[in-house]
């Protein structure tokens, strides 16, 4: 089977898998947290039920709102689906004409970031504008960290293609436990928590005006619009957790196409993402949201770690 067809099949499997896995991941995160806190919880399938209910409802939009309130949720959803296509989640076989390059990935993520901010602004409410302003401030601090952290990981592979980076770590396990890798992964993890509006940057379980980032931008959305926003955000979180898991534990990723390898890759990434989801929910139990004015300090710290990783990559043999 030629490389292009193999890449198409793997991309299709990744999209289908993560569309199913993203709501399940959110259900697991919420249920684990509820169990630890002594609550019954709604069950791991509740996000699926919420999405099904929202998709059956027509959205109610503010009078005078523009086309952005209709296009923004779809743009976020499409950008998240593109992440599932381009990132090496199940396999590392890239598209010949659309490489999973670091700068391509960050650009695709930025489309969703801007779309979500415009949705918050288009409603014309104070909360939406406040959330969008905070959201773009965090994004401006996060994107350089993402670039530097992955760049540090790309130096041993001598390429900025994400799939090649994962393959290098698969065939050279010593790279995984190097100081450069540890620094870069810590910086990358903090940046991903900020990018996906998780604790300690944002608290997705609250609607208080002093703490909202992501929730403030979705308050005016309803029906199908809200469903696209929620699923798009969940897909981004699941895809980025899948990327981190493959960078830390690259075993199980498909490098040469076969039916057995594809099945192994699907099972492997599912287990990795769900395990990371459980660890994330357990970690958030012991984390408090940092004050808004301390968020730049935390993100500056993650940028410093990424910068140290890049510097150390040229100094540590």
C-alpha cells in the first residue's frame, strides 16, 4: 500500500476515534473528579448525552449578531478536526503534501483560538468581551512556549515534523529521559493546560466572572452552536493529550501500515489518552486556580523552561 493511501486511512481512523473519544475523555475526567470528591457524578457518558441534546436544538442568537456567531463554532470544530488529522496519534505516516510540521500545527490551533475569541466578542456582552480579551492574552503567551518546547524536542530528530519527532523518540528511547526532553515536556504540559483552559489557568467548572476564560466566551452560544464549541474544545484537549502521551510513551504508534498495527495503535492511544485524563482530573483536585494577574508569571515560567530546553539541547551531549 502506498504512503498516501496509508496516511489517508490513518487520518480517517484518527478523526473517527477522537470524535468518539473526546466526549468520553471529558466524562472520565468529570466522573473521576466527582468520585474523589465524594459525589455521585453524572457518569462517563453524560457529555455524549449533552451533545446529542444540543445538536437537536436550534441556536438562539443575539439580535444584530453577525455571521461570525454562526461560522465561529464551525471554524473551531474544523480546526480541532484538522489537529486530529495532522498530529501523529494512531500512526506517524504523514501526508506527502501536508506535513505535520510544527508551524502548521500551531497555525491550525491559532485558527480555533481566534474563532473562539470572535464568537465571544460577537455576542456584544461584557462577559464575552472580557473572556475574549483574557483568552487572546493567554494565547499570545502560550504560542511561543509551544513553538520553543516542540522545537527543543525536534533538535534530536533534526526536523520540525511532529511525526518524525515521535519516530525518533520511539527508536531512540534514551532521548525521552534526557534533561532537554524533561524540561521541554514540562513547558509543553503547562502550555497545553493554558491552551485548553484547564486548572490552574482556568476553572472549567465555574461561571464566576472573576475566574472565567473559556466559559465567558460561550455564554451566549446555544443549541448546535454550543455543541460545536464544546466538541471542538474537547477534541483539542484530547488531541493534545494524545500528542503528549506519544512524546512521553511513543510505543504502540504505527510506523508501517498494517491491519494489526492499526488496531494496536487505536488501542494504545485510547489507553494513553484516558490514563492522562485520569491523571489530569486527579491533579486538578489538588490545584487551585491562580489569580488572573499571576497567569502571565506562570506562563513566563513555562517559556523560560522551554528556552532552557532549547539552550541545553546545544550544550548537553
